[in-house]
């Protein structure tokens, strides 16, 4: 029986999300014309029109019929509650149990790194952030609201299963990609209950990969070391909140938010791939949005669909463009969003 083509749900989102996803789709069509792409009208406009965020029938269709979601940024000043973003993005992460948030910190052009004397061989790290637990489960509450005695509590929810699977994912990826160092980061000196679980499970899983060096750093030390000596790191695995912060630090090490890509993954199931940046209302509609994070996101998605060679081609083409200053103004170029895509497609051949 002939294998069917991968099916991708395309959700452009809001603001520059719409602009960069359109460019990402051009690249996908160029490199993988067999992909079946279906666009979904979800985002702030739709929410303001009819109150819809992520309808149940769409949620089921994505789960049953699609291989990946290609998502632009969500966020619009007209929706101050950001409810549509929470329900589409966080809803997908939690409801599809996309427990791996995978974010590369990969410097392509040394001139874009704010660290003195560091080049691409020094900044090449894969971060595995736990994506469904920790402090992001909204477990907690508020007592005596709007009184002088108001109390707020946010629980850090961590399960052995959740910790084990993200740590294992990091080691498996390291093993499959020829990496020899995995660093786990937590705050177990201050958060003792959650920390002891991370520490214990890390030791158990690491013992199954004796050829990989397993190390540990408190997250405050990790933040310092990422700036002082990023070359120490190949693979980092950490919890939800720490991963969120550390990967944004990483985005700057690689040249800025316009170059940061991410995947939300549960191996063997539908994945959700998105550039890390927001909808940038300050530059929306002006052709200034850098689409490179979206190209790299498309590459990550293709690799996860079993086409790693296409990701390599995208990374190399983005590298060539950056070195030639063929990029948008925030990275020192003069091209518009769609001109960057034109240049990329020419480079891809
Ligand atoms: N994953 C997501 O969907 C996501 C992530 C972050 C923020 N947001 C939402 O986006 C909206 C704006 O948030 P923000 O301003 O804090 O963050 P932002 O990432 O949208 O913008 C921060 C700064 O970076 C610039 N920038 C961002 N992406 C760029 C790109 N591709 N090319 C060039 N410059 C780029 C913007 O112009 C702005 O100056 C908010 O509604 C927020 O909730 C969504």
C-alpha cells in the first residue's frame, strides 16, 4: 500500500504570524510539494467574529487526520485576555500531551552572537523543556481576592512519568545525534520536593546511557554558564518554567528572536511547530518580520516527519543568507519579509 503524504494543519495566527507563515508555506511547497496543507481560520479575527478559539471538531480532526500543526504567533491587542492564544496554543500542548518542547540554540553567523569571541561551534545546543507540567498547570488559586489579605498560590506539579519521559527524550536524541553530553538543570537546592524527583529520575535514566556524560547544574548557574561558556553544552533537559526562560536566553545567543524555532512533540503523534516569537504588533503589516525562524521551524517539522535532509538544506540556506546580510532590518539587512523568502528559494535551487 502506498504511504500517504503527510498532512499539515496551517494556522497563520495573528499579526506577523500571518506574514511569516505565508512565507513558510512557500518554502514547504518548494521543498516538499507532496505535503497536504490545509489552512485553518483560527486566531484573534475569528475569535472577535464569532467567539471561536479551538473548536472540538477541529481538535479531533487534527488529532485523527493530521501529522503536524504549523502555527504562527497568537496575540492581539484587541483581545487583552489572550484567551484564544491560551486555548489554541496551551490547549494543544496540554490536550495532545505534547510533552517535549524542543528548542535548538544554534548560532549560524558569529556576527549575530552578543558574546565576545564565540562562533557557531561554541553555540550549538538542543534544549528539551518539559511542556505539560511544572508551574504551568494552573493548579492553585486565590483566596480573599481583592482584599488586603489576598493569598495566591501556584502549585508546581511534577510526576515521575512526566520527568522520566522528558529526560529519556533528551538522552535518546543525544544518542541518535552523536551528542555526548546531557546536562539536567533544576533548582533542587531550594525546591526540594520537586528537585529530589528530578535528581533521582535523572540518575536512573542516565545510567542506561553510560557512554553519555550526564551532568547537573542549578538553573541560576546554568544561566551564567550559558553566557560564560556555551560550548560546555550539547543537550540540556529541564522543567517547564526554567526551560521557558533559558531558551529565550538562548534565542539571543543565536542572534535574536527572529531566528528561534521550536517543536512541541509527542513521539509518534501529531506535533505542533511554531516560531518562538510573538505576533509583534509593532511591526505587523510592514514587511519587516523576519521569516527565518519560520523557515527553521518548517525544517524542524520536516525532520520530525522523517525528512531530516530537508532541514539540513534549510539551515544551510539560512546560514548563507545571514552571512550575506540577505535578511530583514532587525538583523542588519535591507530585505522585506517576502524578499528574504525569494532569496532563500533561490539559494535552495
Ligand atoms: N508563541 C506565541 O504565540 C507568542 C509568543 C510570544 C508572544 N506572543 C504574543 O505576541 C504579542 C506581542 O508580544 P511581545 O511584543 O511581547 O513579543 P514579540 O515576540 O511579538 O515581539 C518582541 C519584539 O521582537 C520583535 N520581533 C518579534 N518577532 C520578530 C520577527 N520575526 N522579526 C523581526 N522582529 C521581531 C518585535 O517587533 C518586538 O519589538 C502579545 O500578544 C503576546 O502575548 C505570542
